[in-house]
C-alpha cells in the first residue's frame, strides 16, 4: 500500500520541487527515502532549531546519504518562545 501512495504522489508532482521538513525522526526520514526511491529529482530537505542540535545533525547526515540538498534554519530559543508559549 505504501508504494501506491508514493507512486500517486510521484504521478501528480514529479515535475514539482518537493520540500521535506527533515528531523532526526523516523517519519521524516522514511518520507524522504521513499521520495528518493521513486526518483523525484528536485527535492530539498530543511531542518530548523538551535545551532548544533542533535536532530539537525542527524538530518544533515540523512540528506547527504540520499544526495538531497539540505538547508538549516537556525532559530534562537528566546525568539521561538514568543511563538510557542
């Protein structure tokens, strides 16, 4: 069933740029890997958080292993508190 879902996504969006929010977690890693497996060509992975956080380190390694461009958006804790508190 999962193959059918990603095939459907490919059929509809293979000519679009795909941006994947990538954490160190298994869910986002799985989605990125499946998109790569289905030969999407224009994928960008993004991660955010405090500089040098462990999730971003994992995400960077995953993106590199899959040959996907990866960008990190640094967020400062004092600014993030304004949005999430």
